[in-house]
């Protein structure tokens, strides 16, 4: 235990040492700071769906409004049923979360005690660090390979205290993807060496952006291995980020443990109703994937034209290398009303993460970036200097 500076509160050291999550800058902040109108701001910072929420979900919310005087269904029966039937698993295998972030937290709450260790990759989702540290567990951060997970090195890094491994597929903030064979091999090796001592969270928040032919059949993995939790999100391709809803699929021993540490009513009534509608809205999902695919190409072509290295992405964002002046470039973009995500805190100080927007938003961003780079690095970009 430790005292917080200038304070008599006595708190666990692992909590006082925690660095909070850094979210994308909200549009309202930019409006206040730079005197812009909200409609002048383009936000490509939080991997949100540029189409907004599906109309089907909006209708479901309108219908559910009348029930808000009561608590939501504590077991989330209808939503769990919809998820379970989509994946052909028993209802008892589904855990609902306040965003898929909640699933990551629930697994760490259920499994970790201070002194345990958690393995995750360098340049992966920052919540793995928080979920580890908040439990007083030790971080084993494994160097990335080509900006993605090095599963062999992650396997080798597992020690006697390791209880949990986080694998993001696709990964955030780099957008890299691990094919099914690599994940299956990792799980096989893990089971052969450690049995059920080590649990894997396969975080698939961006799964729906992957070409269906390439997707990992992660539910088949759940059926085969009792030490894996697959987590999915309604915040990205389903367009429901503001409602906070996600889910995990795992076999009952793990599901039951998560149920013990879950906050009652962790998924609100509107989120449950909207998620059911979105889950069935195949047209919206297809449209989300299509808009993302063309928008991603637009961004990648823009980066190529500017001579900027980028990491080929399987998600709804692209990581682009703008150089040592990344923070200045970010600041200049903000002044022009464009919000992207600096990722220095993730160990990538020369890079920016840009979420895929609508065609017009991507074009506004690329034009702003061209101007900003020309001002910041005139020697590098003579050919794109504004006339
Ligand atoms: C890899 C990854 N996992 C999980 C999440 C959590 O998303 P949510 O809680 O909105 O479902 C995110 C959000 O950006 C993410 O990038």
C-alpha cells in the first residue's frame, strides 16, 4: 500500500501507478478549444462506424423507451438467445458486457490475483495493460513482429505465474491479423504444455471487417478448448459504440466465473434491444464492411501518394507513420478540425492511427494532412506543397 502524493489516502501501489485509458478526443472538446462548429469537425479517432447506428437499432430503441422505468433483463435472455443461435452454442456459453471492454475486465477479475502474470503483445490494445495492472498482476509484454503478435514468442514468454494471455485479432492500434492456423497452433501448444492453467482471451472487436473467407472460426475454438474466451463488440461494424454492448463466448466454467464478478444489470435495456436488432441486420453489416473496404483503400492510396509508410490493416483504421513530428502534425490537424489518434503512449511516437470514415471525411483528412505535412516537413514533400 502507498500514500498518494499530498494526500492521506492509502491505496494499493498497483492502482496509484495506473495510467488511465486515453480516449479519442471528443468533438465537443475541439469545438470549445478552437471555436469550430461541430459540423466542421471530422472525427477519425475512435474506430467508430461512420454510418452511425443502424435504423433497425434506432427503431428497437424507440420501442424499448417505455420500459426504462424498470431495470433491464438481468440475464439479457433475448440478446443471449440471439447470439447463441447465431453461433449455434448453448445460451449458457454467452456473457454480455458493457462493451467488449467489460468482457476483458470480467475475465481478468475472475482469474487474476496480485502476483499473477499476463502475457500480451507490444502495440496491442491498451486496456490489456489496465486490466492487468488493476488486479496487481505482472505484465509480460512480448515484442511485436512486423507490428503484429508473435505467437511463438508469446508462448515462450509464459511463465509459472501466467494465468492469462490477451490476443487481439485484428489488433488495435496496428490493424494486423493472425490467420486461423496460427491461432489453432497456439491453442494446441498451450493446451499441451499448460492444460487449463492459462486462459486465452481472443479479442475480436473488429472481426466483422474481415473477409468472411479469412475469418477465424473462433466459436469452433471455443467448442474445442475450455480455456478460451472469444470477445466481440457491437461498437464497430454494428454501429452501437455509444450504447456500450459486447459479448464473450466461452465454455461454462469460464462463463460461470465471469457471472460471479459481473455487475448486476451491466447491459442496459436500450443496448440489449438495439443489439438484437443490429445482430439481425445483415444489410447494415454488409454496408459497414463495404464502406470500410473502399474507405481503407482511399486512405492507403492517399498515404502512398504522400510517401508515408503504413501498416496494411484488417480493421477499420490504418496506422500511418508521419515521423518524429507526429504530435505537432496531430495538433495542426486538430486546428483544421480533424481528430485522429496519436499513439505515442502505445510506444509508437512517430505514428498516427486514423479510423476509416466516409469518403468525404477521408478526403477532408487527406487534404488536411497534405497541407500540414507540407508545412511541417517541406523538405520531404516538395511535390505536394500547396501552390
Ligand atoms: C481490440 C479492442 N478490443 C476491445 C475494444 C473495446 O470495445 P468496446 O468496449 O467498445 O466493445 C476495443 C475498442 O476500441 C478494441 O480496439
